[in-house]
């Protein structure tokens, strides 16, 4: 029998998850269907209840329901607790297991696909919102030499740094943009939402050390203002979040189906050139 999965959100039309999971099912030979489910803004729980009642096995969760899914879950994984957000659910009778694979997806993309081991690297994270919350612990687990968290609203960076400290002894330094002075980093990750509105965080080009990687979490937008700044600073290793998108999906697929699909073909298909 075909096992049913879906991604739930509002809006949902833009989601690439059905394309990705359908490709994974094909290459692994798994008999699944994967659809888009539009839930009313005040109807997350009812919509998920109905999907489960109809035999649904699991769901990805996208905006604006990642918090609702935290409340809905019966078993919240540490990754989802730290992120304060759920991006994948697995249904088993009355139990709802919930995970957040965004952070591991990001790390896997950098370490595996982009061949950038993070151990001993100096990492700068821009932004202190949901995306950073999800990324912090998986990044720290790679034992970088230094992690600096920079945010317009510095208090939020301090909050996140204190939260991370409870789970990992490595100190995360929280700063404002103007406090960066002449600090330079091997990996600079834009986890702000600035690129969604074609804005640029107030960042100076000298943050990019020679040979550094500039990673834009947003995907499919080509050369964002952040990537442009990096390029103008001489950075040749530029990446957007398409690999992270594919890798978090592969993590969810493996969690649901017990087999981890290769992501190369999907990444190739979804890549928008960085020009
Ligand atoms: P997400 O879930 O995508 O992380 P969010 O939780 O709303 O979204 O967080 C957005 C992040 O982008 C915040 O860190 C925000 O900075 P503030 O906390 O100071 O608001 C950051 N951000 C958004 N637009 C920005 C801009 N133009 N320049 C710098 N940072 C920006």
C-alpha cells in the first residue's frame, strides 16, 4: 500500500518538498505519495488530525506552523526543542514524534557537499531568529574554533548564546555588527531574513578571511546582496541554501523510511546559478 506523506503550510504552493521526496522515493524504490496540504491559519491541529485519520504517516512543516507543531507533538526531539520549531513529524498511533532537521541539513551540506569541514574553523552567524536557533547546536557539534553570533538586536544574540551554552560548552560570542571591527572568519553564514527583501545586513567586507565560504541560507534567489558583498570581497566559495534544503529532506526521508537517499540529483535540479 502507498504510504502517505505531505508538507503542511500556508501558503504552500511554493514548496519544493513534494518534488524532492518524490525523487527520493523513485531512486530508493519506496512506494509513497507526498502532497501539499494548505491549512487555514487557525486550523493546523484539525488539518493534521484529518491527515492522520486518513492514514498519513508523516509530515514536513513549513511557515507559519513550525511553532504550532511543537505544541502538537507528543515527543519533541532535542533539535526541535532547541530550535523552538518543528520541521518534520512522524505519526505512530497516538504518538507524534517531531524533529527539526534544518541544522543538520546545513552542516551536512557544508561538510559533505561543499567539502568544508567545520572543525577548527572560525564561524560567523548573522541573525538570531529561528534559522539561527536551528543551526547553532549542529554547528557547535562540529567543534569549530570560534562561533560568533551577530545580530541587529544584540539582546537576541545574547539570549541565543546563553541557550546554546546550556547544551554545549563551546562559548558562542554574541555581538552587534559594529563590534566586529577587524575580525575575520573562515565561514560566514547569513541566517537573517534580509535576503527575502533584497536587503543587506550591515556587514563589512573584511569579515571574509582569505579562502572563506559565504553561505546564504535562502535558496533560489541567485546572487543575493550578501553573496554579492562576498563576491566583491574576493570570496570564491559562494553557496545558497539549496543543498541544506535537500539535506534536511534526506534526513526526514531516512527517519521515515530507514534509507538515506543521495541528494546530488535533486540539488542539481533545483540549483539556480549564483549570478
Ligand atoms: P527566521 O525564522 O527566518 O530566522 P526571524 O525569526 O523573524 O526569521 O528572524 C529574522 C532575523 O533576521 C533576525 O535576526 C533579524 O534581526 P533582528 O532580530 O534585529 O530583527 C534579522 N534581520 C532581518 N532583516 C535584517 C536586515 N535588513 N539586516 C540585518 N538583520 C536582519
